[in-house]
């Protein structure tokens, strides 16, 4: 096993354990959603050059309040996902973990799959998923 593969395999379980512990350590007062959490961005419309960005599986980038991730090698819409960057619990920026194919909120441990559905942690709402289209080496995100 190469060093990079070892680190990738080790990173997700450790991150999930850390995030879960942080969530359990939070006081009861932090368990309630923040009504002031930002709404997911609307009227999103931007492009990404796939020749220079998101070139490897598992790579991600944040733009305009949206996280875009490459899930597969081909330059087709199904190889990418775009979701709101802010957690639906209290608005903290989420991060993508390629080794587990999940988005995790570092604040209270919410975990979301690549379809935006909540699969663990304190959030009960799904992430907004944006439309992705690919033409050649240009990826367009709208929604």
C-alpha cells in the first residue's frame, strides 16, 4: 500500500471519530438549530475548467457557497456533485471526505452523503443539491 493510500484510508475513520466526539461533547443548548443559519445560495451559476480544476477523483472546491466534488473519472455530469457549503444545522461550512464519500460538519458532527441526505449527526435536513452539466472540459453549476 502506498503512503498516500494509507493516509487516505486512515483519514476518514479518524475524522468521523473526532467529529462524532465533538458532537457528543456539545452542550444541550447547541443541539437546537440556529434560525439565523444562512439559507442555501440561490441563483447559482458558475463554471469550472476541468482541465485545471477537479482533475482527480475525490477533489473538491468551494465557490459561491457551493461545494463541488469529482466522484468519478469521466467528464460527465454524473461524475460530479454540487451541494450547499453550509450545514443545515447551524450554517458551519462542511468538508468533503473522499475516503468515506461523505460531507461532514466539524461543528456538531452532521454527516451527509453525496446525494445531500443527512446520514448522521444533529442535522435533520438534507443539503441543497445543485444541477451540474458538463460540456467538453467546462462544468457548469446552476440552481
